[in-house]
């Protein structure tokens, strides 16, 4: 994955609170979207979010901001995105939102942007407090994506993904898929509390995978506002393989087999490895969000 060296990065789309001191409080899985680690705990030990200390609570604080964030200092151009991980993620956020903004306009709608928050350890959100253990998540109450960048190491070391820059981009694009679902009214379908291979929870996750693929299809075609040229100038077949591999690595069946030694489809919340690969590729192959109807 390569970025246009001369493109300007928009760091206003990212809030960098790494290193900030966050007040105490119980942690939450934002908006009913179950974090990967919390999911594993539930699968292994039969515990729910409330027993993991993951409940919504009443607090709705905004995340504390660093006085001068690292991304504001370091992430100015596409050249920075080609050399630094956090700047690369800023560029992915920019590219993802550029695409969805233009796609909504093309369809006669209006896109409402979502910030991404970089944090370390724990963070406060409008959905309650959360720790890194829940993995990347989207909070519909404040319309923000939350990322502890340490998760990407776990994606490779704990879940066996091949890694690579585009595996990280897939994760970001998936979370923005949830933002699209929130804007279109689909996200609430996952909040009926049901699990299983045919549950709405799984269908929502697979649709977010598909939306990530739709962005990937269009990423090198979407003009950046600062240059009129695409911010992402190159995606290779290897990049897409890394994305497909990352999608499969967090399939429910693969996680269950790895951590409990058996597969129990009745407890699935995200879909199988093959389903996640297929729906990401469906979006990438077609480039059309209308082809992402996982509820059919």
C-alpha cells in the first residue's frame, strides 16, 4: 500500500490521546459491538460483558486530549504515511472518509464524518469506559472509532494474521463500516442480544467487512481534496491477501478452535473465517455497497 507523498494529511479526523491519564470507571463494549478479546473470554468461560467489567454504566465523558498530539506533530503528508504506522492510519482514515463522503453525495445523501481516537490502555467514550482488551470498536453514541495501536501486534501474534499495512487498513475500514451502518439505520439490528451463525449480529459484522472491501476497491480511484489525486496510489494483490487473511483470522470458528478446541456456531457474533473472507472480497470485487446486503 502506497500513499501520494505530496498529499496533505488531515489530522483533524484523528484524536490522539495516547499517554493521557484517563479517570477510572467500568469498561464497556461500545454500542453492543463485542470486542474480540471479550468475545474470547465469553466463549471460553461463559461470562458476559457485565462479569468482565464491560457494562455501559452512566458516564458519558469525552476522551481527554493530549496537549500536542503525536499525529499533529508528525503526520503532515503522504510521505509521513509511508514511513510511520500512526501516520499511515491517519491516511487510511482520510481515504476511507473521502470515499464515503463522495459515495453518499453520489447517492443523493449527506455523509456525517466520524473521528478516530488513538488511545493506550483505556479510554472514556459516550458508550462508557473501555480498555484495550475489547479490541478496536465503534461507539454509535459519539460516532467515533477507537483504536489502541497495540491491537495490530496481537492480530499477528495471537490470531495468526500475516500482518502488513493493509491488514491494519482493513480493521479501520471495518470499523468505519459500522459507522456507515449507524448512518443508514442498519447497526441497531445487531442489538437484539441474539447470537448464532444466522443472527443479526453476524450479519452486521459481515456487512461491515463488505463495506471495507467496497472502500478497498475504490481507494485508488477516490480523489483527495488537497491534490485532486487519490491519496492511496497503489494497492497490490499482496495487500488484498493481507486484508483477506486478517478478516479470516478473526472469524468466530477460527478463534473458537484456537482457544477452546471446538467450534460452537450457536455462539457466533462475527461470522466464520470463510464468511468474513467472502464478504470482504464481495465488496472488493464489486465496489458497490448495494452488493453488501447480508440480510437477504
